[in-house]
C-alpha cells in the first residue's frame, strides 16, 4: 500500500507540473528564471562590446512552407537608432516581434548582449516596447501607468516615485501625472507610452510604428522628440515604419526590407544617394525612371544613351557594364530649368508642357 501511495503521489506531482507548464504558474516562472540565469558566460557565443543585438541566420515561417523572413543576418550596435523600413508584408514587424519574444524564430538564433534569447520569455528580456496604439491602461493615471512595469519588477516605492518623476520630466509631462489617458491628446499619450518603455532602464527599446496614428504636424514634432531622447540617453532603439521620412529623419542606419530580405543596410544618406537596387531607389524618395544603354564606364561614373538619343552622365550603381541596358533614377531636386553654364553635367532639351 505504501509503494502504491508513493507511486500515485509521484504521478500526481508530475501531472501538476505538466498543468503548470501548460497554464502558467510558479513552475513556469521558476523555469524561466533558471533558463535566463543558465545562459551565463559559458554560453556567450560572441563578445563584441559594440554589438547589442544579433540576428544569426534567422528564418520565420507560419505555415511550414513559405518563409516570411529569409536567412536574416543583422547586427545592431549599442546606442544605435536602427530603423526597419519597408512596405506592408515585407517582414519588418515580424523581425521586431521575434526580437521582443512575441514570435519565435523557425530557424536561427537571436542574441541580446551576447546571450541567446530564443527561449527567454518576453518579460525576461529587459526590452521596452512602444506600440502604435499606445496600450495604456485607461483606468490608471499617467503616473500609475509608468509605475506599473516598476511594481511588476518589485522595485521599492521611493525608487518607483523617483523613476516616474524622471521619466515624466524627460517627456515634458511632469504636470500631467494625475490625468488619465482619455484626458490626453494623441501626442501626449504617445509621450506617456515612450516614457513607460524607458522608465525601467531597459537594454533595448522597440518601437512598432508609434507615430502612425498622429497627424502630420504632430508626427514630425514627435520624430524630433524621440530622436532627442535617444541622443540624450544613448539608448539602443529598433524602430519599425513604412514612412521613409521618419526613417531618414531619425535613424543612424536603415534596413530596407522587401519580401523577407534586407535589400540594403546603410546610413540614410547612402540609402538615398546610392541605393543598391531599383527597389530601394523607387521606395526611398521621389524618382523619375529613365531607360537607356551604358556606352562607357569609368569607375563609379558611366555614360548612358537614353532611348530618345540623348547622352547623360550618371553614377554607376549595380550596373552590368558597357553595352548593357540600365535604368536611371532621377531625383526631382536634381533637375533645374535653364541652368547656368558649367553648373550642370548633363543637359537635355525639352519643353515644359504643364505647371502644377
């Protein structure tokens, strides 16, 4: 009888542990804590102080067949403001969600501060998150919204008050601590969301199209405020948007996504002036497309004969050499009517048909 009861107790204990894993409980919390602690120095696969985030051969599929992220390799430096830019369905938000822990990578590994985090739950990653819809608690005041992530982390009351005050001062909302979200404007709510993401001093802040719901004037104002906060605090920000003006204004580097692949990763000026391919050229900025044939090429400059017969001089970017057909990308600001002699490399005769 004793052996039977003991065996039954063991079976019941195992069942309880399984239920806790399924539904969440103390066992899950303890396991998560141990999992996070176990990835110590012996598991650090790289130790480059300047790199905070690394995507190593990451792939993502929702149906087991189609890859929405295809072999992503990306390093993000400490203190960098990196923007993932691309059209809808390009894979940029999926990458952000995998980094946050809300999606799991099908293949490959994601590292944070040198440690693999694929199996670390979101609340253990020490990452701040700003959503497009703000996700503020409507029944809480501004101060209570900011205090919430601190209380969850069991921080003392006096320290909570100090951090909340500091965060409100940072976003210039020190006089709004007793208001509820419904009593704030859209821009003020967004500032509260940014402050809440920063209040617990995370290693990394993720922003998923945070300005998409704001009007144009307020959106431009918030761009400068977010960049100002980034510059002052030196935090690392990964920002997702489809708005090229946001990316060009705020970023240290831009990763242009399309079809689950980074088409180009570079500083804003390089993305704009030297796009790697036609997709980047057409997606970033305004463009006029001209088709022609390369006549000769000297280094990074080539001469192109247009279909109309004129010859133009252009930067040779991703070309196949003389005799090959190519497409020219002409920015509107590069065009001048009746330019002064000597100020223009290429001159083409034409007639103005319409003024808008």
